């Protein structure tokens, strides 16, 4: 195929060229006189599976011929051909071993790092070690760095790096995958030097950013029948610019830096890198524009001299659209609409972006047209149903099962998937309602026994108790035990109480991937030592995150693609959309390196942070040169302004300054084309203006209106009548919270119980009328009914502070009157209206004159006398009921006082204004109020007289509050 020249062979293909197609085209021309057997001898080495598949697809399209051997860079060094090399250890095993070494180091020097960062440190250290082995950098090179300015940090770093010294000893430890790849590659290169292969070997598509890959590229280029084909080689960049791309500290972020370094190592110049094929670039004029825009920062002054030599930019950018969307949502919707258009027209279109949030938004927008894009990134294993299920199960090992955790697992599609899942879902629904109704924050078998008997679900409840409501596992255990118990428990939950096996947990692609990951953990667990539940949780989460994503190749649309930036080199699409062109997104910000700074990395021979930026820049240059291109970005993201990607910023700045080449006009047309699609997106989401709902005041039929209310609801009837309508006429109730919180309602219920018991004890035995006894009762009650330790202590402390004042006042109260009723229910009727008022008095005392004293305990601020006179009529109504003899076993009697007792420190007591609002008058006014609401034209107005506008109502959504406000007139609506 090639002549016998000893000079290295480097070829290139211009940015924008369909690389796999041009690669085959150039190979076909060079093999024009070859026999069919010669085709089978050709060896193609490519860098991605996607490129390998595309090459095979192109060969399948014909003409008929033997397929060359297509191999991946990562599998080039085949272990079967080098049996004497020790097999590499799995990466998980090495990370587990590192975690054990770091654990021992932290045990000796706990000030080095927190224990919670154990596995993060192991992963980070393993990544550094892989890079050192891949780049051929021994620990001695790092130990010898000049770090006089960083003595403290460097001392800590050296302690961590020193623990991996043994893994660089080829005789002591089996190699990691990165080290094995480098050893195998070096072995392969030595074999080629001793016995050069006679068949053609072509390495295509790689930029040589990794040390091992760069070694292989140089070796292939110097083989007698070897060649390297570079993707996106800039043939428009002058030689003097190429010559300036030699210093990694200043040029690493340039898209052509890796090619310049390779040419320097092979002693070649840009003119000695001919095109691999005669395939022209889709837009040579655009390539010149991009090349000039991406010149290294120190020579951007060349824009002034080289800019005027560019061709007319209106023609060069005629197929380029610039979308500058107001928000990320607008950007995603515009992209989705263009992809939909491509699907209708039969175009192959690809969205290229590293922004996974943008890809999810675009995928979601495409769903409205039933278009599922072919996403090369796939679905991360931890986000698949089995991945989420396994993470939920891990939580059970380290925390007491809460109502939320229980229902989350019970509703998971993999739970109880063995058989009879319909009954499982019915029981789950009923159990949720029971838990909400009774407020069970930490469900147990004993707490749910009554429910199980009612629904004949004892076997199901026993299964819950064994699998989901078991106690957390304390202390450290061998990692193998954790992994075994984790899988066993997950399978038991998936199978159900009578199911066999593991249900459908390990079925389908996601299940098989999860099973493979968990089995790998179980196989390597012996190297992980002992860990506790929290460490095991962190380990499993990290393993699931790093597992290989899953892709379903059958479901997606064949012509709508989502690629990462690497796939820009495997172009075959009619339209490329470069999305998320903002700083921090494209290019992504380099991650923090806890070990070495930028200069230390350069001095040691490791990769610089700018490497990723340079690769992203090359991918941008390659993709932006495609036949039709969209460049998109959002002006705002997460309520903050964004900054355009540096390459897009350079391009627009250059075009704005080239008036003579119509650059500003070309840029205006690019933006106009983008604005057209943004207008389409706005039109798609445009909605008709709908008049806001009026402030409601429904008038239901009299027969449907409530005929019984409690005294505590009268305040609501006065302040928010609509809530009474929704609760008693529509019979709507707010759904109780799943996870009962230690709120004011629960605190009030418990403290009422504490005070009731205390008053009863103190009445029977005056010696118990003491703050100590009150505190003892509170402690017992809180221990029994409050499962939150911190809340128990806080509430206990609050009651202890109020105890002395309350007990002192209670002693005075008992000198005046004695308790005769606690939590006593009462009913008073208005026969003429067919209405009944109910109440439950906290406490009623009787004095020596036979008069009654009514008390109500408040954990919050008691209502003022003015509020009681106008709105909060609870005690006033109870006084009126008591004088009518409405409370059971209490004869009618005069009410001497009605008092709110605040359980606060200092105690606050507020008396009801019986002198200004006597019981007879209160009952007369109350009767008039009820009579008014039992007339046809009286509406139940929403938020009629709320204490504060900011206060919410359970039925604000139903009344559509927000579309109206309290200044609006209420609109009565007669209901039938």
C-alpha cells in the first residue's frame, strides 16, 4: 500500500469531513490494485466502538469485498498473545485495596483527612495512579519535585502517594489496567521493531492525548506499512503558528496542540501531513474562518492582518445558525423542534453537547412527538430501576425504617414482582392511608398489627417486618458479608412473601447490568476489609455511578442522535447541533486536583487540566465545520447570566470586526435564523389568555349545608367560610402527611395529655403538685409518643422552663375551685334551626359556690380578648354551653370565668371577656350567625377575614387563591 520510504507517515482529514467515509475512500483508492486477500490483511485501529460500527456499516453497503480487521485502541494489546504478562487486576479491587491502605494511614494520622472522605480519596488516588502509569511517570518523579512553597500540603500529599509505591513495582504486584496497557503496548512496539509487520496497519481517529496512545501512534507511523490518520487536521493554519504550539503550559488548550506535538516528535512539518483522501471539506471557507478564530491567544493580533484575506463570510456561514435563547428551556425546545423537523425530512441529525441536563430537557421535549433519540451516553446504572432499588435497600442497613422509606420501597416497580403484585399494590395503598391517618413515623410490626388483622394481611406484614422494618445493622463487618446480605435482602424484597427467586430484579438489560456489578463487588469484597453501614452505602453508590451506562439500541429513532463531544470525530450526520455553548458547560471546568497543582503536573510529565479543554476545542472545530451546523446557548441559566463559550466568543468577535468581509452581516443572518426557530418555540408553547377565577362565594342548597360544627370550627366559619364549605359540603379533607413531623399540632396534643394527667394526680394527692412530678410525666409521655430524640429533648426543656410558673398558678387555681371534668364532651342544639354545636372542654372546675371555671390549654400564644370577642369564640361558646348544661354529667351552672392557660415560660393567661360578652348574648349572636348561613343566598366566601394575608388555608388551591386577592369582591354562585 505504501512505498518503502523510512519517513513516518502522518495523514490528516480536514475538519468537517465525514471521517469514517473518507477513511474508507482513501483506503479504497490505495487498494485499487489489491487482491481480495489483501483487503483481509489490512488492520484498522480506531478509538471508539461507534467508529468501528460505522466502518462496518459502510463496508456492508458495498461493493462486496473482504472486511479489514477493525480493532480498538483499548483492546489492541491482546492478553492471549502475551501470556507471560500478568493479567491486570480489576479496577474495583485496586480501589478497595487503596481504601484499606488509606484507612490504616488515617488510623495512624487522623488529622490528614476526615474519615467520611475515605472512598473519595481512594477513587481520586486510583485515578492519579492510573494516570501516572499511563503516562509512564514513576513515584520518584513526583517525589523529586520542587515544592518549597507548598511544604505543608506537599507533606500530606506525599504520605498518601507513598502508599501506592508498591503498585509501581512490576515484580511485587500485578498491574492495574492502565499499567498493563502500557506494558503490553511497549511489548508490542518492541516486537514491531524486531519484526516489522508486512501488512498495512492504519491507526485512525485518535488525537494522541494519552501517553500510551501517543507512543503507539509514533510506532505505527514509522512501520514499513503503517500510517496514522489524524481527524480534524487544520490545513489552513500557517506554519509559524504550528511552530508556536510547542509549550504545553501555553498551548495545551489549543485544538491542534496534540498534532503539533506529534509532528515535533516525528520531526515532521505541517506540509509533510498530506490529506488521506481527496474528500473536500463541506465548507473550506468556514474552515478558514474557524482556524483564524481559534488561533492561540498570544497571536490573536493576526486577526488584523489575516482577517481581510478571508472570503465573503455570508457564503461561508450560510449553513450556520446561531441560537441565543433566553433560558435553557427555550434552548432545549428550539433544538427539539429542529430535530423533529429533521426526522420528518429524513435527515440524520445529531445533538452534540457535554451538558447532560440539556440532553435530558431535549429528550423530554421530543417525547411529545414520540421521538426517542439515540443517546450515546445511555442511562447511568444508578438511575435505572434496579440501581435505584439497590440504593433504597442499602438505606435499610443504616437507618431505622421510616414511613417514607417503607412506602418508597413498597411502590417500587421491582418490589414484590414475583407474583400476585396486584394484591401487593392494594395493600400498599391501604397501608399508606392507615399510616397517614394514625401518624406512624417509624412503622413496626406491632404498630401495624391492628391494620393487618383488618385486611387479613398477616403474612404480608411479617414479610415487611423481616425485610423492610428490621433494625439497622451496627458496627463494622466484612465487606463480603455486607454484599451478601445486600443481595439477599434485595432479592427477598423483590420476590415478595411467597415468591421464589428474585422476581424480575435481575431481568432485562438494567437488571443484568446491576447483577454483574453486584457480583463483581461480591467477588472482590475480600480485598475491602471491614466497613460499617455508612461506608458500605458510600461504596455501593460510587460503584453504581462508575458502572457502564446502559443503552437500548432498538428503541431510539435511527436518525435522531445525541452524542458526546468525542463523537464529533465520527461524523455522518446531515445536521450537527452544538448545544450548551457556555463556559462551564462546553468546555467543562477542570475538576479540582487534591494532589498536584498545574506546574507540578507539568514538571512531572502528567496531563495538564487544559488537556480536556484542548480536546473539547478540537471537537468544537471538527463539529462546527459540518455541512449544516447549529450553535446554541442560553443567555441565562438557573437565574444567573451565562458567559458564551470561549470559542463562540472568539468567532463572534472576529466576525463583528470583519466589516469588509461582511462578517457583521453574516453574524446577523446567523442570529436571525436562530431567532426564527426561537419564535417557533414560543409559538408552540403559547397559550390562550384565560380570565382569572373570581373570588368564590358558593351558595349550596340549604339541605346540603352543615348541621353540626365544633366550637373550634366557628372561628374558621367567621374567618374563612369557604373552608367549612369544602370540608362539610364537598367533604374534602387534606391528606395527612406521610412522614409525621414534630409540629405544633403534635406538641399540643402531647402537652394536653401531660397536663391532664398531672392535674388528675395533683387533685388526688396534693403532694404531687410539684414541677418535678410534671417533668416526670412529660418525660414518660415524650419517650412513649415522640420518636425523635432531639425533639424530645427540646420539648422537655421547654416544659421544664414553664413548669414552675404553671405549678404555682395551678396551686392558686385549686384553692379557688376543684377540677370536676377533663376532656369533657358537650353538645348544644338549636332546635329551631336543626343545628348542633359540639365541644370538648380541656378542663372544667367548680368552686364552693357551685360556679364553673372553664380552662383551655394553649402551647402557642392565646388569643387576645378583642380577638375572642370578634373571631375566636371557643371559650365564650363553651361558657354558653355550660350554662345550658350541654356538657355530660354537669348540671347547668353560672360560669365564673373562662381562661386560656398558655404553657409557656413565663406562663401567660388570657381570660375570655365574659363581662362584655355574656353567655346569653354570645349564644344569641351565634344563633343569628348560623341562621344566616342556613339561608339560600348566604355564600361561603373564601378568606373572608383572615388574621393575616400570609396565612394559608388548606383549600387555597381549590378556591384558586392567587388568581384573586382579598381586595376583590366575592362572587356568589348558586349551586344546585
